[in-house]
């Protein structure tokens, strides 16, 4: 299991606060609407705990998007079905949403959120990553063939109050990438 | 590599590339993009992307805006939006599709200031993958349909098997009944004949005894007579002489009833011989009523109207028996206690008319057309085979007869059969 020192945890938290704020800002600019966000929660999870977290996404639309580069991992975005129409409206989609349009909306919002979130913290830590194309995700089956023992998950909620839009972004960092991400953090702490 | 070589690489890349600036003015297209388009434009460079591809303008603008604002790439998939740009299929000879299926990426090109100066739109031809995917989907749907059909068939087979088992069970019940009837027939035969003999003996004994008593009362001493009277009284001989004939009479009646039941069982169970013969319909009705006596007595009273002379016609006896049995059983099942099961039989010129009616729940009008369908039943699963009335119908057909059913919900149902009296 990954263990972060208190200092490392604090530093990472600070970086996440700033970068997620930037992400919310970018999103707000794009859709011309105020976006509220939760304080990012950073947690190292066992495969079982992570599985449990995915269980909670079943009632929402979900999409996943992997990133590769100096750190690797996956972003899973889940969007509550309720607020989709309202968001689609301000994003200039045709209403009512049909199946294809709903998928397109979810993938687009996923791409925007994961792009914004990831860019914020990689640029702060001077890491380079590249996002791959997002894909729809149905976390119905348990993850099989797990070859990792822990994953660092950064969880942020984005909300647009007046339209019931609620999206949760989970950034999962692979085991090797955590060490990679900690290098610049430790360097910052030593300064 | 110099700039010219780089441009040549981009020109020759097997994917469409189109670069636009912040005003959506096209600054570059490679040959795969330009050449792939089905719309004929002399040149694209310098023109507004949203004007040229006006049909997708809203979508393109949304995508491009997000790239400029967020500085992140954006994507579009063939599944949701198969043909963003009007491009022809790259399989013009062997392909089933006329338009190219595309995945599109919108990539930010960051300038020296760290801002997005341009967006590069990369169009990837995924026609082959899309086509394969769609084929697989069609195949999957077909398989699912087939699977469903097979499952249905399997279920039907299972039901049929169950019904077969049921009819086999009925057949073995028939055999059992025949066996039981045979076994009972012998002992009940000698019980009856012994009882008849006993009856005769008893008559003689009682008469002899009476005569004896008369003679003694005239000849003997009073003391001896008093003694005899005392013995008679102590043993209740007077009562015995009175009761004995009644007991024997009742026992004889009992054996007669057993005999009738046995005969009924034997008739019911007699194997399906395919031979036609003179069938006594009146007698068959009688024996059906005996077989069903147990069912009837808690459910209904019977009203049977038969002409004095027996109705005899040319028929298959076992089939007619089954017809009566099935129709009556249904009538009984339709009734709450106590209903009336009416059976009427008579002649109309050369036709034999038979009507069996009940005062039961009646048949839903929608169901009425289906009651003779094999396996149609309104009884709970496992309770009815849905074969009874289809057998009835088959028998009617075989005898060139007719059957007419009238029913009123809550009032009852009437089956009217017409058979030919001169079929032979």
C-alpha cells in the first residue's frame, strides 16, 4: 500500500486544490456557467476498495479515459443522468437527447473534465501526459486480472447547482506513477 | 529533416489533416483530407471551415471552441457521429458502405506564447472497423433472436414432454383401473352370489323357526314355553328375524353398486381399439356418470334427459367415452358447488343430438375461439394439459359430426353435439 508522509499529503492536496480550481474555471468559461467543485479527496485504495467505489457509479453514465506519458493512469468520469439534458442545452446539443447524443455528451464532458483536471496538476508538477480518446464505461462487471495492489485516487465532484448537474471525476494513478508524481513534490518540499 | 520533407510526410499520411486558426479559417489541408471530400472545392485554404461544412457547423464549433478554451484535444467517434466530413468510402469496389466512417481528433497547436494558435483536425478512416463492428452487432442480434427462438422451442418441447408424460400417466391409470376392476370383480362376484344364497337360506331358516315356534306353543307345557320365550327374548330373536332380511338386502345393494363402479372403471379403461361398432350412447352416458360420481357429488346435481329407447349409433366406443368424460369433467371444473350438470340426448331426423351444459363460470369470449386448440388451457400450469377439448374436437371430426359451444360469463356453458345416426 502506498503511504504518503503528512507533508507529502499536504503538498499534494494543495496542488490538487489549485489545479481542480483551474479545471472548474476552464469549464465555467466554456459553458458560460458557474461551476462548483468539492475539495479534492486523495486516497490510496486497495483493489477491493476501488471496486467498491466503482459499484457506486452504476446509476450514472460513466466514461473512462487513459493517459500515458511520464505518469500513467485512467480518469473515470461519472455523470448523474438527471442533469444531462440541462447541460446538453447550454452546450448547444439538440434536445431531447437520443442515445447517440447522450453518449456524445457524456464523452465530451468526460474529455473536458479529465483534460482540465489532468492538465492542471501535470503542469504544476511539470509532468507530461497525453490523454487518449474517452470511451463509454459500464462498471457492471468486477475488474478481473488485477495486477496492482493499490491505486492513488483523486476524487473531485463538479456541480452546477441550478441545473442538477453533478459529475464525479476519479483520477487513478498507477502504482509506478505515484513514485513519479512524488519526485517533483519532494523536490518542492526540499526547497 | 527539413520543413519541406515534414510537409511531404504530412501530405502523404494516410489520415486527413486540416489546420484552422482561431477564426476557423483553413490554413492547411493534406491530400487525404482534400482528396477524400465528396464535395468539389477548388481550394480550401483561406476559407471558413464552418461555411464549407455548414451542416456540421454547430458541432464543429463546439469542439473547436473547447480546444481553444481548454487547450486540450477533443474527440469525435463514428458510433455517435459516423460522417463528420462528407468523404467517400475508401472501399469503393468491395465495400457495402458509400460514406467513410470517421473518428476525428481536434488537437491544439500551442504557439510560442503558450496559447492555442491553431487547431489540427485529424480524420481517421475507421470504415473497416465500423463495418466489422456493425456486422458483428447484426450477427449478435441475429444470434440473440435465434437463441430466443430456440429457447421458446425448447420450452414448448418441455411442455409437450410434460403433456406426453401426463397422457402416459393417464394410460397407466387406465391399466391400473382395469387391473383393479378385474381383481375386485372376482371376489365381489362370489360375495354377491354367496349373499344371494344366504338370503335364500335365511328365508328358509326364519320360516322354519316360526313354524317350529307355533307348533311348540300349541303342544308344550306352559313352563317349557315360558323358558323358550325367555331364551328368545334374551337373544333378541324377534329383532334378529326382523333385521336380518334388511341387512342382507342392503349388502346385496352394496355389491350391486360395487359391480357398477367396477364396470364403469373397466369401460373407461378398455384399451383404444380402433374398431368401430354399435355404441349405446345412453349406456355410455350412464357409465360416465358412474365413473364421475365422486367428482359430481360435491359439485353438482345432475339432470339427465334420455329417450326411453336406447340411442345406438355407429362409433368408436373409447373415443365417445373420452368425449363424454372430457366434456363432463370440464363442466364440473367450471362450477362452484352446487351447480347443475344437464345432459340431454335425443333424435332429430337422422341426427343424434347430445347437449352437455353446466351452470359454471362461462368462457371468456376471446377464449371461446381457442378452446379446441391443442394445449390451450385456462387452468394453472400443471393442472390441465389443454388436450381434453382438442381430443373432443378430433372425435367429433372423426365421426363426421358437429360441435357448437355457447357460453355466457357467470351463467354457464353448453356443448351441443350432432352425430349422424346412419353413419354406417
